[in-house]
C-alpha cells in the first residue's frame, strides 16, 4: 500500500497540480490587490466615487456610516459590495487565464504548423545505398 501511494504521489500530474495550487494561491493576492488598489478606484471615479466594498444592507436596528462600523457593532448585514468586488476579481482572473490559454494554444498551433523534417532512413538502408553507390562506380 505504501508503494502504491508513493507511485501516486510521484506521478507528474499530482506534482503539477500541487504546483498549480501554490501558484494560484500566490496569484490570488496579486489579483486581489489589483482589483482593490487599481480597478475599484477607477470604477469609483467612473461611477462618481462609489466604493463597492462599503455597500451593504443593514438588517439590524440602528444606522451605520460604514460596513466596518456595522461589523464593529455586531449588526447583521448583507455585504453586496463585497460580492461585487468578488465578481470583479473573478472576471479578471477568468480573463487572465483566457489570455494565457489562448497564448498556449497559439504556440501549439504554430508548433503543429511547422513542417516536420522527414525521418532519417534506417541504418540498413543507408548501408545498402552506400553499397549500391560503390557498385555503380565499378
């Protein structure tokens, strides 16, 4: 059983998947920063200063100026602004992955389109051709 597990764990697909998960986790922080620090301010300027991360519906009593104040007070809220941010983040990740896969597919097509060199003849044929050429010279 240990031998089977070792074979499974060493297979390339498992290692590739592990590397992909680690890279994906690192990429998440980059995308979150990109959305929070670059995209949301631009969208805020376009929409007249709306900050999506601060949009919420208060389900409890009282009024709160910000989502942070509502959370500090322990008020139940529906945080639809954070949901909008999550959608924007997803769309950016999907777009980046689409572009990466599109680039990889173009490289594959270019590789397939390149004419392949004819395979070298077997050694026996090369030797027979050399013998034929020597006999022809006699």
